[in-house]
C-alpha cells in the first residue's frame, strides 16, 4: 500500500529515519512511501517505518560493573512506597510505612533509604496494590503479602495487626492455598494469582468473584489464562486465544480481545500498551495526559482502538498511572505522558499541552530521556521513573516520593 504524502505529518524516529504519514493512517498497517521529493522538505532523509528489526541500532557493549552485589534485577513503584528485588532473591523497600508496607514489623514513618525485608528469600518478583499493600511471588511458587488490608487484599483469613484504625499486616505472611504461581495481578482492593497450569485464583474485591472473598478462590474463565493485566481498580485476564475476561465496564474500555502475540506492558494504569513483533508498540485506553503518545483525540478520555505512537526498534515498554516509557534496542529510554514532576524526562520548559485540558505538563509524543543510556530495563511509577543500566546501577528521574523534596532531572544515580 502506498501512502500519498499530502498534508503530511512528519515524525523523526530514534533510529535516524523520518517517517511521513498521511493523517489518520495506521502507521503499523503499511510501509510509508513518499511519492516524490516535492512532497516533503528534505525528502532524502525519509526512510521506512517501522525500521526493519535487522536494521535497528545495536546496543553498545555493557559497561563495567558499577554496583555492588547483590544488585537490583527488578523494581515496582506505588503511590507511597517502592521495592526492588535483588540478585540473591532478597527484597528491599523504602518510602511510607504507615500500614507496614515496608515489611519491617512495625508501622513507622518510613525511610528514604532502601531497607531489607527481613526473612524473605527466593523472591522472584514484587507487586504493590493500592496505597499500601506489598506482594511477592517466590521461586517455589508461593505468595506472601503484607501492609494495608482493604476488602481482603492480603488474601489471608484475618488481618493480624492494626495500623491506627485500619487492619493491616506488619510483616510478610504466606497466602495459604496458593502454589505453583507464576504471576500476580493487583487492583486497589484485591488481587489474582496465575498458576503455571493457566488456572487463576482471586481474592478481595477485585471484581472477578461473586463478591469480596478473603482467601484465594478459583475463577472459571472458560479456558486457560495466559496473563494478568493490571488496571487501577481490577485485573483483566487474557486467555491463551487472546480473548479477555473481566467485568463489563473494563471490556467496554479495552475491547474483547488482544492478539496473543502482543506483549502487554507491565504496570498499573487506565491505559494499555503492547509490544508488537516488528519492534513497534500499540497503546489504547485513557489519554487525558498523553499517556498513549498519539494525537489528541476528539474524546481524550478514551481511545478504544489500539493506536501507534510511532516509535520503533522497541525492546520493552512499561506503563504507570499517566505516563509510559520504552527502551529501544540502542539502550536509550523514551517516555511520554504526564510530566508534572519530570517523570516523562522532559524539562518543564519543553512540556506540551495535555489533550484532556490538564494544562501544559505533558509530553505529547515519545521523546528521548536525555542523560541516560546503556539501559537494560525501565520501571515506572506514579511520579517518577527508574532504569537499570548494563553496569547494574539504578538511575531515576522525576519526584522521588518526596524523599529529595524536589523533582530530579536529568536522571541521577539512586541508592538502590
């Protein structure tokens, strides 16, 4: 298919190619071809979008190790605290601890310094639910939870502790009835666990069982589940054939199915993004803060059809409340969406207007985060973003949960 370059929109891709698309064209559906040099200024720079994977830039050689071992392998960032999994299977957390979410055994004011969660070993991955609940999946397939307990989110029969007037657990506790778990999905007031055999068990008020359930309960989804997709209030279940299982309101916003080959970006948000096999991504859902990285829709609240933010050579993508970040094959990070605290990596003077009337604190299209390279993976949260570089060091930008008292740009090394 040839795209006639009339009333052109030009996008400069990170690979050095210039992509020219007619308005309204789905750039992922066809290769953009310019009919003549007269159609576009500097037409000699026009290239093919998406860049063929074999022509994508190659990551530079890994940097010499700059982090002491054990080093961080993955992270999660919630509204008030954050945690990191280390190579030896330990877990460290920092931030607010009003509900015992740091797992220190007491409810205190918290700490800006990462603190090891005592007694935890073999941690494979960590999740944060709502304002103050932490969850881990371990190498042996078991699950532990601690922190705030709204509507049974801890998955235990009865919360053992009190945090002020609220029920909580001040230290990690085993969730009975779960085994061979490979992944979790957490909402504000509940969670689900995916077993290796494709069976899903949910607890709390996640909306997939008949009312709140204090302990894990199997959900009949009519088939094997491939993955759990976290949104603000609940969890979407994607079956092996790509069809979705969730409450009617969620399906109305995100559609009935997602192609099985699309890799859904991890994170908790009211929008979805997925990596496609050609190195591009698709995003859909809420767009009030430009978190889709696409044009300003007539209805900025929801774009129900997956759209292309026009960034290629993508290795991985992550999403948070109102912004999105991707790592490209050359080890650079590109972000877009809300930028109130620099979480999308742009200085305040470079902000764009938000499509939902939220002022001018947004990054409208994918933009490189200057000051960081050699990136292996990116993890993003409510107000800031972090990346693990090839030297195993962790670098962050945006508001550090009030720990530094000011937004941090450009990215700086964190004390993980």
